[in-house]
């Protein structure tokens, strides 16, 4: 009897996806002894994916604004190419908060760390296609944003051989692992600069922290002549002027949070 009561409560708890519940399962709250709970985190992220897009974005952005520094510390202490902190970083990697954070000194070595963990992981060949998809997707984003200059030659060599292998194994599957291993391979193989077509992808990811946030306005930080103004609250959205800031507010307000960094 007590078993069914507690499992019912557990089920209720899993169904209720909040910024705080995700932080708990990542091992960020609950004190010194708090451990990450990868299985519960994956369940909650799966449930969140079935919710309206606006709610997903709100939770991802609020989580990023509040917990990125703490998540980065847990990530540093973790090991292997796949763990709870890495999965959560990957999920929020599209947010303006993440793009801004990885440019700061606190997050500037993300690509090098993830590259090293992926390079030296002996179990990589035994992983399934979805796991490899997640690992290569996250590494691809980091290589695109941070480049390859922080990665050692040994790690590059080991990674290139893995990416080549995965690229060939997953060719034609149409799964994340196919495109993502191709992306990692192309970015690692390049001695300098970005391979053809990759600048647009990078621009698209960085647009959230470089371009005016009003719909249809393409003014960017480096080409606008004058500095774009920053949203005072989130320090992550930019506007070419108060008119566009006002225009964007109805859609921006649900992802605008005061960051802890
Ligand atoms: Zn504008
Ligand atoms: Zn804002």
C-alpha cells in the first residue's frame, strides 16, 4: 500500500516540470550531498517537450538566467561526454543567456572540456544513435561558437577519427547523429576559419545576443555603427532603440529574467 502511494507521489512530482525541479535533478539544489538524477531529468525533459513551445522557452530561459554558473560548476566536476549537467547545457544552448555565458571567462573553456571528454571516452563506440546524436550535437554547437583553438592536437586527432567513423555509420539515417557528426568533423578538420556554409549557422545562433530583438529588424551590433542598447533586466536582449524595445516587449517579457551572472 505504502509503495503505491509513494509511487503515485513520485509520478506527480515527475509530471510537474519546473525550473526548480530541473535544477534538483541536475544536482544544483539540496545542499552538499545532492546528486544528479539523470533518469528523472530525462523524464522531465521528455515531458517538457510535449508542452507548448512558449512554456518550454520560458522554462529554458529562466533556468539559464538563474542556474548557468551553478550548472557550469557541476559540469566541471562531472566526467564523461554525457551526464546530467551536459544534457541540460545542451538543452539551453540556444538561449541568449547561454550564448552570452559561453563568451565569459566562466564558460570560455566549454568546447575544450567537452572535446577532451569525448576524445578520451573509451565507451563511445558502444553508445546508441541517440546518445551519439546528443554528444555530437552539443560538441558541434560548442565548436561553432568557441572554435577549435583551445583543443589539443591529440584530442583533435582522436575526435576526427571518431567523427569520421560516426559520419560513415550514420550516413543516410536522417537522425541528429548524422548531421552533427558531419558538423564536428568539418569544424575539426579546418585549420583556420569556418568551412563554407557554417558562418550562417553561427550567425543564426549568435543572433540572439547580437541583433536587435524586434521582429523584422536586422540591425546587428557590429554593423550598426552605434552600439545597440541592452535590455536592463536580462542583459541578454539587444535593441536598436526604445521604439523596437517597446515593440518586442510583449514577446520578450516571457523570457526576460534577471541573470545571476
Ligand atoms: Zn531594431
Ligand atoms: Zn530582457
